[in-house]
C-alpha cells in the first residue's frame, strides 16, 4: 500500500482547463471514489497520477516522493481501464501484466 498526495494539480489541453487546483490526500488503507459526469476530468486525473499525461502545474507525491517527472513504469502503480473491450478474454491480472 502507499500514500497519495496531490498538491495544486492543474492540467490543460490547449486552452481548456481540465484539472484546476486539485488537492487530495489518500492515506494507506483509504478508499477513494471519483464520481462525476462525462468530461469532468476523472480519467485525466487518473492518467496524470499514472504518468500517462503530464500535468501543467502542481505536484503528485506517492509515498512522499514527487513523481511528476518519473516515467509511468517507475511509479509502481497500475490501474485497469473501465472498458473491458481492450482484452475481453483475459482476466484482470492478465490485463494488468500484458
């Protein structure tokens, strides 16, 4: 398990602000749900935490280490996409390790 801290995170796509001053603390053992309508930034936030998108401002800390400039493979985190259509014949474990 790990801790996650987000400090004043911002993400823009050209002139469109998607994430604006996001602050978040998730302690070890906490359970977090992101809920909102399509287009509100949920996936962008997850992609930014995972390193699949770069933030424009702010810090992402995993276990108190700033990971903004780390490659996704160095962050020691993973998530499974909501759409199972990527590899429908595989288990969750197989989708993660593939």
